[in-house]
C-alpha cells in the first residue's frame, strides 16, 4: 500500500514573550492510503500542533522550520502558497476539531455552515446545495435530518454537533481526515456511534485517517498503526497489535499501564452522611394550554445514600438527569423530595451556611468577567456578605495550591 502522506523532519516552534518554545522536534512518519494512524500522547506532547502543521492552521506566532518536508499524494505541499493551500484544505485534507461547540458558528444555521465548505471548492445552485447538505446529514446518520438544516448549534446535543463537524469534514470526499480528539466530550455510547460512523465513512470514501487521542481504549479497537509522542518527539511507532502486546519504550509502557484499576475496598452505607429520598425534578414546558401547565419530568423518584468521606460515581448517558440531579443537591434548582446532610434538611442548610456542606464544580466553567471570588459567590446569594467572605477564603486556598 503506497503512502498518502509523508512527513519528514517536522519542526514547529512558538515565539513567546519569554522566548522560543519548541513544540515539535523533528518528527517523521507516513500515513498509507486507506490507513488509520493513531497519534497518541499526553496533553502538551505535540499531537495537535503536528496535525495543525500538516493542514497549516498554526497560530500566528508559530514557525514551521524550513527543513520540514510534507508530501501529500506525491507533492511537496509545505512549499505551497496560502492560496494554493486553500485548494486542498477542506477539500483533499479535512479536519474534525476537538470541541464542536467552539468550532461551529453560533449565529449561522447548520445548512449555512455545511454549504460554506461546498461553495468554496465547487459551484452549486441553491437547490443543489440544500440537497447536498441533506445528503451529508443522512450520510452521518443524523436523526431527523430535514429539520436540522434550519437549526443552530446550540439546539443540538454534543453527539449531534460532532456529526455536523464530520459532515462538514467529509463534504468534499477528502483523501485525508484529521480527527483531533473527536470523541473527548461525548458519552461512551455516543463515542462508539461516532467511531463506527468514521469507520463506515472511511470505507465508503476510501480515505485515510489521522486520529489524535489520549484514550488508549479507543485506538486499540480503531487504529491500524500507532505513533506515540512525548515532549514533541516520537518515541515509538508500530502496528496497533504489536505496540499493545509488546511495547518497547518506557513511556509507551507507562501509557498502557496508566489505565486505572478497579477500586478494591468500598465504604459501608451504614455511616451515611447524605440521604436522598424520593427526589423528583420537573422543568416547565412552553404553555400550549392556557388553563394547564405542562412539565418535563427530568429526575424520577431517586433514592440513595452517600457514606462519609466517600466518592460516588453517578453514571448515565446525555439527558439521563445526572447534571440536573447534581444541581439539585447543590441547591441550584428546585426539586421535590427530601435531601438530608447529617440529618439537616437541604433547605435549612441553604438558609444558614451552605459553604460548610456543599461545593459545586460545573461541567463547563464559563465564568463571568468579574473576580473569581464573585463567581464563587454567584453560586449562592451574591448579596450575602458572608458568602462573599467565604468565597474570598476559597480563593486563598486555590492560590495556595496553584
């Protein structure tokens, strides 16, 4: 099988206020036609910089070394001008980014965003564009594809947004698809669906995939070959089965052995610190009937106890009610039922000293432009001097550990 991509002596550095930072230090590897190559390593190892170097989407302070040579389909593309590169970027080489919500434009519909990449590389009538967008949504197995065309990114789930990113990436039948941590923020069942979809599309289109990840469990099932990176250098390469069964480099062995083991000892529920009984949460729905309010039953009859000094795992798919339950236990949303902390009701705790009992770390930490203390205090009554005082003390604790 011939090589689609040949990368020789890839070097990337960044010019910063404190000096030069070498991100990728002269690495070389090939991607064969029809192959899935997994680029593996910890955060900061240079994986994403390598991918962006190939597709030339590096930051403005990045410098690609003159001795670097990137050959794509037999052509030395790192000598291309930006205008020449635009003809292959999004066309012959496409990329799926790690977080679709930050990659999709919030003010444009899904149809607008898929249409854009099509119009750049070919000519379509309005009707042809719409039909092509619909065809792509069906190809990535989007539920109710017709209704999605007029929707905006915030109206879709994480898995659906990632399907949109894949649809955009494969719109022009690329020869190389670069997937940068495409399943990181997704539930395990959605991860499996996205990976199955990528395998299906790879076989249909006949493309190669550069799959960037830190999740060894995924690549063991998904990739043909593995390239392991550490501190901007390649420390090991080989076919997937061989690397997993007989790793040669100490860092590769460390990555494989770093999968956490199951907890052997569990705490008894007899020493319970928190008791939740018959907890229900309802969200009001838009009024369709003036005389009758309708509600969505998000959390139904939940009962459990948490032992003192324990860690409880709350597991479920997107929309199962995990985050909603967590918000209720932190007193951030209304609920029906009973929540006791050391035999004190949640209501009495919230009215006296909530900071003594409850800390809340949200999934997406989107802070207001105010101070850290004000953001911590914002979880409670922001006008309470006591809460702001506690928040400031929390900030001192944070600074101590930073």
